[in-house]
């Protein structure tokens, strides 16, 4: 999921962690998608310098029972079982979600 970034109208800046998500423009994008019936959103731990999950969790919080969110676990950060559990828990928190 590529979100608009502050100062980057073209969306070509990549996922530079120093460039913030343009939340005002992203909110409009997400709302337009929802209005058109989109109910599946995709993100990942590393997207937008680790900020995509947090943004999407906040933006979709009011719609959480109506949408599905997919994310990806950063396997390069997993060295032992505890790492998986810690990072997965972090992702759920950033997405403002939890296990049913």
C-alpha cells in the first residue's frame, strides 16, 4: 500500500522513513476507497518506514468490523519464537486490532 507522502505529489519518494505520510490526502484516499466498496487493505511492517500500519490502524478504526487488513511479518527480524510473538503483538497494536 503506497500512501501519499508530505511534499511528494507524485508518490515516487518511496518509503523513506524521514518523509511522513500525508494523512490529509491519505484520509481522502481511504474514504474514497471505502465509499466505493473497498473492504480489504494491505500493509506491511516496513511500509513507509514502519508508519503504514499505525496510519492504517487509525484511519480504519471506525470501520474495523467492516474491513479486513492484511499485513506482513518482517521475517528478517525473527531470530527466535519470542521475536515472532513480540512483533506480531506490536503489529496488532499499531493496527488497533486484536485477535477475536
